């Protein structure tokens, strides 16, 4: 999933980040979860947490199904279009306005590219040649990239033995997933590289947002809605240049794209906002650890993708390393949504 969130603190993320800086970390005024009228959420946070993990975990399967009928850029454009529609509806219901100021919109344009347009497109292209299970695991490396980049780009981040060890363990896990000891045989290098670049794009965007939009007075929902709108416009320009209009509209791939956008990008962000507001960014971002597991189970059981022993073993090593990098002794970027520094999980 995605959006912006100027991070702060430290927290794990999938396709997302590092410690307490929630992907959907709310701004000064976080989006409130649905209420029954008594000040309590209409649906328990654990059920919403499980729903969020399932939605994001199945996103990789939906990307794979979508690309079976449409070009990768078309899948990404549809995803952003339907996701933006959901957020626009939420903004209308809550009477939120889009942010103002040319400078804010300029920064949001860059954020939209690195947090939405680029990674979504890379994952779509990657899944033309690699299994959805591998794409989901590559997404889980985002916290590792985030920590490595934050140590270089953010002066307030200080390395600790635990976090450096986590970084090393995490990338050892990546090599295990890729089967480095057998010369990466049977691996599509291009597709895997695109998936890893997609996961790298998220922390680049987080760091940019942290440096430029952390002090914004606009609400989190407003900034995220504007960000997705800009990403949709970027794909609206690029898609016709590199793809031709589809001659047919296969139903199943089309439904996959609609679900990917409306659920995986729109509804998922709203669920995330509510969770961060209710239980805090640290608990909310734990969803990160379930996404690659669900993506793997979905790919194997529903798409019949093969799974070598090194894939689940390497994935566990990656997640263990990512968990270690989330130590409290430093601040790292995370989150795909905008707002004030806090924690965040990730979306593919």
C-alpha cells in the first residue's frame, strides 16, 4: 500500500518502513475509527488489524492477476484511480479540503512518485516474470533499506550494534531467498531487481517527506488524498505513452485491479489511520510481519506458485533482521502517508 508519512521514532514496515513513524501515522488530528456513538470503534481493532494484513498480503496476488489481462502501467493506473476515489469519498464525508500552497503540492508531487507511482509500477512489471510470493518477500526488505538510508541521510539517526546486526542479518536473509549459494540459478534477475528497487523507493520517499513535509498543517487524510491524486495524474500521462488501449477487458483481471485499488490502496489506508489513532503506531505497524506470510500462502495455494525451502527460511531471516533494526536507539523513516512524525506499516 500506498501514501506518505513523515516519520519519526522507529517501527517496522513492509513495503514500508522502520519504527515508530507510522505509515499512516496521523497528523495533528488523526482520522478517527468508525464509532458506534459511544466513543468505541464499531469493529474491534484486532479484526481491523487482521483485515489490513489480509488486504495488503493479497495485494501481490491481485497484481499478478491484473497483469495477466492488462499492461503493468494500466494496472498501476487503475490501482491509483480506484484508491484515489475511495479517499476522495472519505474526504467528502469528513468535509476535508485539499492542502494549499504551491510548495506543498511540489513536495507532494515528488512524494507521489517515490511512494506510489514508481514502486507500484515496478512491482507490476516485476510480477510479469517473478512469482507474487517473491515480490511479497522483496517488499519486506523495505525496513532494511530504510535503516541503511536513514543512517546516511538523517543526521539524528545513530547506528547501534543491534540495528547494524539487524541490517546484516536482513540482507543475509535476502541472499537466502535469492539462492546466492547456487549462483541465483532459476532466478529472473530483472524482475527481482525491480521488486527490490520498488522496496527501496519507499524509504527514499519517506526520507524526502520527513525533510520537507513534517511540519505541514494539513490533515493526514488531506495530504494523502492529494498525494494519490498526483500519482494518478503521473500515471495518466505515462500510461498512454508506453501502452496501447486494451482491445478487450478481461473480467477477472479487471476485478483484481479494482480490488487492488479500492481495497489495497484506499480502504487499507483508512483502516491504517484508525489503527494508528486507536492503538498507536508501534502496534499498528506489526501488520508488516504478516504481509509476506499471507502473500506467500496466497501465491502458493491460489496461484499454484512453487516454493523452495530457501524462500520461507530466507523470509523469516529478513523479518528477524527487520525487527532488530527497529530498536529504539534511533529514529528512522517509515510510512507511506503524510502527517506528523510517528510510526507506520507498509503496503505493497
